[in-house]
């Protein structure tokens, strides 16, 4: 008998006469905390998001639905990307027809193949103004988690104001906890004990966020 078996046997014997109670999941959870820090209008919330994204060294761009393909094409060209990884459900109108070669995400793609891709373009599930955080949940326009962790350049499109909320509690109300959630606050960064900042260790070195609006007479976003 191994040490593990002996220890577990002692635990079982010690608990043999302890009645078991099934946990109850019907009790309401107390949620008396603040849902947001101060009341804001839509425009102020979007401005706060842009400011905090910039604080985290993300590069913020603004456009409307009609100008989105041209902007994305310009960003890819400035990056020098010859290929762009796209999730299976990315709206085709987000990319210009004459842009870089589109690489479809495949389950068989290896990390080396993903690392060779110049850029990745995705949507998001929600953006949080108070923390400058973009949340991905693996939706059709976002794809699997690894496609935004391996390539060095990530362009993330945020629909304004539909996908922008003030606070984390408001974001959680929109998210499904069983989905694969990725919370992004700026490009990948870490630091050692001497506080030397290093970017690109466990995610893209460059994050560009496009805040895109739609309105009367504008092209649809998706």
C-alpha cells in the first residue's frame, strides 16, 4: 500500500460518521456592490475606454463601418503583414479584397504555423471602459483563443457603443461563464524582479483596437 492510499484511508475513516449535506445552489448571491463608478453618458464611456486602452499601450483607432476595410488594410500594410489570420465567422466586409493573403484558422494549425502569420484580425465580445479591457469569448468573429495569443500583431474591432460597457460587473452580465474567456488589457507584457518590462512573451507584442461606429446611411458592421 502506498503512502497516498494510507492517507486517503485515514481520511475516509475519520469522515465515516460525518453526515453528508448536499450543497444548495438556490440561494441568491448578494450583489450590493457598485455596478459602476459614477454615472456616464455613452460618449464619455467610450472616451474612458479609449484613454485606458492607450494607458495600457494599445494603439487606438476610430472609424465608421464604411471606413473599416480601408483602415484595417492600412494597418496591415504599415505592419508589413503579407498574411492575416481570420476567424471563421469574421465578417468578410471588414477586410478589403486586395489585402494580404487570408489564412483560415484550422484545428490542425501548429503553433509554428500561427507564429509565421503576420497579423490576426478579430472582433470581441465586450469592452470594459473602467479597466481598458477587451474580452474575447471564442465567438464566430473571434475564433479560438490561441489565434490571438501566438501571432505578434492583433487588430481587434470593437463595435461602438453596442459592445462597450462601463464596468466589470456589467461585462459579466453579458458573458457566458462556460465559454473560453480571454481578458486583454493592452499588449502582452511582463516584468522581472527589477521591473524591466518585456512585451510579447505570452501574447501579441502589438495590440491595435479599432473603435468602429455605425449609423444612418452607413454600411453594416456584421
